[in-house]
C-alpha cells in the first residue's frame, strides 16, 4: 500500500513513458547489432541447455553475465521462443527505471512534494534513454539494480536515515549478474563518498562502513553462486577472460571501445540535449552546486563520469545507470525556476522544418532510401510542428519532457521505413537458418556479431574467417555458403549471390563458396591485412 501511494503522483510520467515505449518498440524488428546479439546469446543458451554459461557462436561468452538471458528465458517458459517478450521486458524495465528515479528524488527530498514527478518526467524526457530502451541490452537490468541499491541506501524512517543493507546486498548481487564488476563502480562511487552526503555515514561512520562492507560482500557472495559453477563448467580461456581480461583489459589500453580521457565531456553535451543547451539550466548550476542538500546527485554524477573518463574503454551507454542523477538535478532546477527556456521547443521545430522539407532534401541525396520516407517524414514533421509550438507555449518541465517524448516517438515512427529497409537481417537470417537445417555449412568473412543467429534460429556456429582462410575454406567447400559484408551491391554478369540485402550504407551478400572464390577479385594476390578478421561496422 505504501508503494502504491508513493507511485500515485508518478502515474502521468509512467503512463506516458510506457505508452510511448510500447508503441515504438514494436514498430520494427530487433535492430542489429546490439538487440540481435543479446537475443542470439539468450537463444544459444536456451537451445544448448547452457543455463549457467552464456554462449557466443557456440563458444563460452565471457563478455556478458547471465541475468538478461535468464529474464528472457523466464518469459520464454510461458510464451515460447520469440522476440515479443524480450521487447516487453525492455519496456517493463525502463518503466521501472522512470519510477525508481521519482522514488529516489522522494527519499532525498521528502519535504519537496513536487520533486518526484519532476524527476520522473526528466528521466522520461532524455532522448538517449528513450532510444536505448528500444534495444535489448544489458544496461537496463543493470540500471534497475543500481537504482535499487541507491534506494536501499537512501531508505528513511521519518526524518531518520535507515539504509536497508539486505536490499543493498541484493542490488550488488543482481548488478554483478547484470553486467559484471562495473556494477561496483556505479554503486561504489556514492557509497565510498557517503560521509559527504549521507547523515548516517557522518553520525555512525565505523558502523556504517562495516555494514556497507558486509552488504557488498553479501552481494559478491550472491554473484559467486553463479560465478563459481560457471567457472567450473567453462574452459581455461573462458575462466581467464571472465576473471581478468573483461575487467582489466578495459581499464588501460582497452581492447574494445578505447577513447581518450576527455571523450565524455563533449559526449555529455549531446547526451543531455536539449536540456544542457539552455541558459535556463546553466544559470542555475552555481546555486545547485552550492546547496549542500544536492551533494548526493553531484557526487554520484561527477564521480562516475570521472571514473569512466579514467578508464580506456568508453561508450555512451556506459553512463545509462547514472542518468537518474542528471534527472534529479534537472528536477531541482525546474522546482526552483518552473518556467524553462525555449531551446527544447526550438529544437523540435528545427526537426519539424527539416522533415517537412524532406522531398526537397531528397533530391540532394545520392544514397537510395525507401520511398515511404517521402510520406512518413513530412507527416511526422507536421505533427512535430504542432508539438514544438505547444512546447514554446507551455514551458514547465512536465510539458517539455512530454513534448520531447512525443517528438522522439514521432521521429522514430517516421524513420521506421528506413530502419526496416536497412537494419532488418531477417531475410538473410532465415535463408541461412533453412540452409543450415538442410545440412549446409556456413562461414562469415570478418567479425561475426551473431546478427543472424536468433532470427534464423541457427543451432550450429558460423565459421569466422579472415580473407586468407576464406579462400582455403571456399576451395574445400565449394557448395557451402559464405557471407560477405561489402561496400557495393553485386550487379555484374555471371555468377550471382544467393541473396544480397542492404545494411546501412553497405551490403550483406550470401554466396556459394565456389562462386565467390571464382570472382575476379578473389584471383588477386592477398594483401598483408588479409590474415586479420575484418572489422564489421557496428
């Protein structure tokens, strides 16, 4: 009953968010490479009965922990294998995140009754959170775990702060199961700095620290209930990768997504658009900074950003569990100055103008695109024009966030014909699945990212080959199928690919291996880089 009362004033942002996400996530199929890869890992585990060790193209997958596949499997036990439940799961998890953001604001500021709804609206109005919530990925379960841990840490009984340490331990355990040791960074920054913002940590320092250490240890023990059996079942390479490479290998000279230390500074201006483009926001930053009651949000925000800046591997979505800190600060600014600036409305109007001019702009674009865009873009642009004008008229945070949420839903709907035309691997995946079930061997030239595994329900690995190995494989298996990722469509006489389809600005082609090996380009001498797996655009 208490939880229902706490959620009562969050009904508007929660309903708006859930409606927008439900409509948007079912407009098209799962998008490569993130969604298709996550679904493929869950499918391989399900098909092989590998409930503890995630699989990637038939091999143990050390990059990810199993919570998301387990959540997907839980739904498949009821619905059967399909992509409907995983997408509903993403909507459910993202709605929980919006609710958690409002509840966290309530616990931090119990005497400011309007703040929880403002924080929930702010979270719902982040464009990156919206777009990312349409992907089947590991960050949403991690975000739920992180915010759950912070809610446990900020638990109150009246005016007294009473952390729920068992709840924090569960959050640590589930965070580790969701994404591995990075959960300790998201939760560790505010926990280690608790003396600067948490009354109980200031008043009972040693007792607080002892209970916090036990809670973290309890979470690690919970994680170990999966980790130890998984290490036992995995091979030595999997054990080394899981224990060492996947964490240490990303900290310095990362093997994946390496970026310079300053990379997040300009990135945040894009991720926080259009809020951080407004003088309304920056004029309030000094007051928000000076207010000691806001230390938690600032410590959480800046501490995590600085920590990730010091780590070599970087990606925008690494910060997703910490967007709630931005939302709380925006809510505080809106509570202090309820009438926002015009930047958000002006941004929506700029998009509206560009979309209304789609037919004129199309004549200047050489890349082919679906004809449906010439209808969907102007229609959505007309709707965006109305939304933008309304946002200029009503400039409260709820109105602005609802306007941005509606604008993102319209933009996504307008872009759906393009997404379907250039991001749907289903035709190729089904062809490969049928061929494999008929006994054919499959090979992929370059880095295979499981983009065909789930839609094709593949049950055997696809061989990943560099160009040198691909030539030898084709000579030994001329009747089998080889998949090529190339810049140009094949339009020459003679042998033809079994199938080709566009992917973004590139083409995916499926060839009979013997036909591909006989192509003129495959008679040329190999280049020095031919013995490296070719990078696949992500």
